[in-house]
C-alpha cells in the first residue's frame, strides 16, 4: 500500500523522531511511504544526528525563521501562505504516486491536505499532537485566534480519522463539537529494538558520575515550563540524606543557562551534570544510565515520548499525577506519581526509591512489561492507522 505523509515541521527534535519512527514502522509493515514537506527540510533526507529533544508537541512560544525570532502575526501569515505551494506539491504527489490515503501531521493554519484529499477523493488521517490554537494562546501570543480554532475544529471534524495522543485531548475536541466517532486515541510509542532493558548505560555513567552514584535524571529538550528547576530543588533537598545522589540532565534548550545558574546558587555543581546536546542514537544509553528517570512536568494533554522511552528501558519512573499520565501508568506499579509541581512531594518519591533498591528494580521491570503488554510501539501504532482506514488490508496482513 502507498501512503502519502505530509508534515510542516523542522524534521528534528521529538517531532522529527515521531515522523521518522512512524514512517519507518509503515515501511517495516511492507507499505510504501512518500513524504511531502514543502518549504521544510525533510526528516528522511538527513542522516545527521540531532540534539536530543524528547518532548512531543508542535507549539512554540517564540516562532523563528532560520533561527531569528519573528512576531506571531508574521508567523501566522506565513502559515496561511504555506497552503499555496503545499496544495500544488500534495496534488502532484497524489497524481504521481496514487496513495491509498494521505497521512498529515497537523500544523497551525495548515489545510492543504484536507483540500487535496477532498479533490482527489482520498481518505485523510489527521494526526494532532496538540490543540495548537489553545496551546499558542496559552504559551504564545496568537493573533488570529478565532480563525485558528475554526480551521482546527473543521479539520478534526472533516478528516476521515483524527488521531489524538491522549484521551484528555480527545475530551478537549469533543467539547468543541468534534464527533467522538471521528477521534482515535493513539498514544506515542517507542522503537523496541533500540529502547529495551538490555541497553547498557555503564559507559555514560563512567563519563559523568562516580562509580557508587545513584543517578536521577531527565532526558529531553528543556524549556522553562518543563519543571527541571523543580527537579533540581527536589534533589537539593536530598543531598544530605543521600550522599551518593547525582542528577544527570541530558539535552539542551532555552532553559539550560538559568538551570546552570540555579545549580551554582544551590552549591550543587559537583552533584548535577549537564551533558549538552546528545546524538539521537545515544539517547537509549543515556536513559539506561539512570537509576530513576523523571518527567518533572507535562502539558495536560500531551503524550511525552520520553515517558515511553523511560518505561521501555526499564527505568524506575517518577512523573506528575495528571490524567494524561494516568492513561499510561499506574501509581506504585509502573511508576511513582506525585502531585503536579509539588516539588516537596517529588523529593519524597525520589527519597523512597533511592532508599529501596528492590523497589526501583520492581518498578522498572513492571514498566518494561507494560510497554510490551500494551503495545506502546511505533509499529503497533502503524497497524492501528492502517486498520482504521483500510480494515480489509490490515486483516489480510494479519492472517497472511
């Protein structure tokens, strides 16, 4: 089966990981994928490793053009103008490749995929990783708010199938009038061949921490609202109780300079280690180096890729007690949960795990089992997509 995949992202960070991983999964199932990404660097066009950025979501509070900040109104005009060349390239790709359906990763103001699907009578699968009209009103400075939400809601209502990554996000769209039968909840996944409990993180530990260290860590692209400052404060409260505690912060991002200053202010320079950008292929070994992997905070509707990577590698996970996190893990079984942004409670969870080796091992083992049992993999997600659009083809492959 031929699939036409359309996106308008940078083709890197968590977005790029998601795009490339799902396309690879389609191909592993025997399908032919053609990518259309007008005016952007295609994710599959470069084999160059990129900095580790594991937070899923397409919104950004400060839009940029070639690294230069631009005002939101200009970004919005560019997004609307993008539909012109995108329509032409998508239409040409459909006529050339004759795909069974179009798969589009939703971007703000992007409706060219819907128009081409209607014109060529092709099914459209719309993947929505964030309600961007809401996210950019909250974290950005969206100007054309009503237009953005109307386009967003229209796309979600009119697509053959709209994939959302959490039930919490499905509830948001349902409250805005999108029929629930159009929505399919499909959490993010992980590549089980690369992320599994057999990955060895000893080389990373040897590089950054003493041999007897107990390592708490975070892996991802770091923005101010990701709560890494709270994680640092939680660890600072435990250094007197756990002298072997070390904090490993893997990745880069706009919040790093302030976090480095915070570490100095708290006199934690010998206990906190910043790796800086990490090549994508090295992410598994860096997560495997952790005794405890922390998701300090998360948007209420997100499905963070790092969470699935932590779980798949069999790490003891600590995460905020939010509905979208509870969709994936159960407290004191596959993770320890703490009240959101209650850094004292986070310290208590870390304290309990640092003091109990058996509990860490049990939690990690059950985390890895959870990923396997629930099928939190990109290949399983690819199967779900095919089954939702072409059930006869999916059934034929399953019985072959």
